[in-house]
C-alpha cells in the first residue's frame, strides 16, 4: 500500500506537537512512504492539531480546509488535542477521512490499510482516563536543536485549561529510558536538546522518580553541548533545580515559567498551585545566581473574574519583575472547564486592550534585555539555514542573533561579539575568530 506513496505533515501548536509529529513521520518512513511538504501533492496528509484556545481551533479548521482544497483526492488524517476534544466536529468537515484521539495517533498505521476516500470522517477518540502509556518522541528539525518529549499529560486541572481532557494524566518514561533517547539524539548530530512536555516539572509521577534527578542524569550525556528546560511550573521549579542550572556546564541560563496571572485573586480563581509571592521568589533566586539568565513568562489577559483592579495590580507586579519576555494569551472560553462557572466576564474589547498592554510591555523588556548585552561576547549555536544570505542562532541565554551566511558555521558553536539590534529585533553579530570555534562536527 505504501510503495511509491507520499505523505505530508502539518503541525499546529506547541513544540510537544512537533516532537510527536516527527516521531509519527519516522514511522511512515519505515513503512516506505516518502515525506513531502504540505504545499506538494501527497497521497496522505496528517494534520496534528492544537486546542489550547478557541483561536487555535479556528486555525486548525482553516488548515484542514486549505489542505483539502489543495488536494481533494488525498486521504486526510487529523490527530492531536483538537481531534481528541472535538472528533465529531472535525469528522463532519468535508474531505476529512480519519480522526484519531490521544491513544490512537501513534498507531496510525493500523487505520490506513488503504487510502480510499470516505464519505464521512471515521472517528477513533478514546476515554482519556484510560491513557496510561507514554510514547517517546523527539523532533530533529535541521539537526542543530532537538525537542525531546520527556513527559505528557497533566494532573492539575486549572479552571481555564482543557489539556488534562485532551492528553490525560501525567506520565513519563524512566530516567534511564529518557537518557537513552537523548543519546539517540546525540548520535544523530544534534548539539542542543530542549526538554519539552505538558508539565515537565511533574516528571516522575508514573515512575516514582523526579525531574531533578533526570536533569542530573542528562548532564552526563556525551555529544550534547546544551540542554534547555522548557516551560516549568513555578511551584515545581525548586531552589535545587535553579542552583543546579547555575553551576551546570550544559544546562543553559534560560527559563520559561508560566505565571498566567499576576494577581493572587485571579490565581486563586484559576486554581493555580502558587501565589505571586512564590513566583517573585523564584525570579529573584534565578537572577541572584545567574544575572544574565533569560526568563520568559506566560500570562493570560482578561480571564473570567479578572477585575480592572486585578489587571492593573498584575501589570504593575510584572513590570517590576526582572524578566525578559512575556508570552501573552487573551483568555479563551473552553467548553467543559470550571472557569465557565465564574460569573464575571471581561468584555472582548477590554481583553484585547489588556493583551495589547502586556505585549507592549514584553517588547520593551525584550529590547532592554538584548541591549544590556550589546558590546559583549557570547557563544552562539548557529542553525543550518540560509535565508537570503543570512543565518541565525541563539546564545546560551536565548538571544536570537543573525550573521551573514557562512557554511562553516552551520551546526556549530562559535564565539561572537554582539553588535546591534536590527529592525527585525534580532542582534547582529561579528565572528570573533574563526579559529576559536568550539564545536563538534555534525
């Protein structure tokens, strides 16, 4: 069935989705499929969806319809969070052939013994409470940086969030198996691994282990130059983790910590497991030990129950924090969440206004952070891209830089001088000395 067939993948949402799409893509390759871009004609399209907001659902529908319009005779499979939460809605989109839930997406080969178009989309969702297995995944991209899935699911049930309903409870591989996956990635030439998941600080729930022991084990993996910790809950970001990163030779000084609300009143309504005082303590600890650390923060604007005084209180609190960037999300109503029981609703106009204020604040903070490093030297891992004569890379503390394309820099760490911020917001750099490369050949 797969002989001479082509498959294309389209991924929406988080880096976790990208790591899972890559793993599913490798299984198609093993079946004999050739992978092509979504803009090319394929026999089967696999669309991995997100459902974190109503806007995410809308983007998924648009992507599905666009792909079907491009190639109406292709076999179309939809997987991911949106597929688990709203399978019937997706199956009724003309041209969709197969909708697979959380448990079934990694067994996609069982459902495609033929590629004949169906009259209506076939659905295979699952009871999310029954999802216990952990599927190892990683995405290699251009082989420079890898997103390694170390954890899946969540036990927290925050009032605004549908992820536990889409992905099930918290689960993971053992530390030994996770280290083995990292070693596989290293063998393929990656220089940097970003640890990703739904709630990575909760690692160990299904194996009686913990995240701190995991990162200590990963530190010993040969061949990987850098590790980054992706989003980690403030209540799970312990002092010992911060102290370990501060002295580590491989875990870089980059943190991403979801705050979601800078008001204790709103945090309580969200059923978050910390208050803003604890969050501020975590930021202060990081900055004390690693003053040059990049700190990204998630914040939701206009959630139910957020009064004018709550927003202003939150804005002032965040403004005073020594953070580097905000990831701003206007609150989105999600079916089945407890937040819908909160009576006070923020108007669409106020939601947009508050989100815009946070976005402007974020731009100011990011520029200030970048400017504080101009004129200094840094080690940059350059990616294997040639974008109109320009190549990009990241410093250890996540400053995005650009330089004139040089094939000798691809997939390598080099020392550079940070010169100036370009109009596009990246930092222009100059190579200090080509002989000073510190790298391992890909």
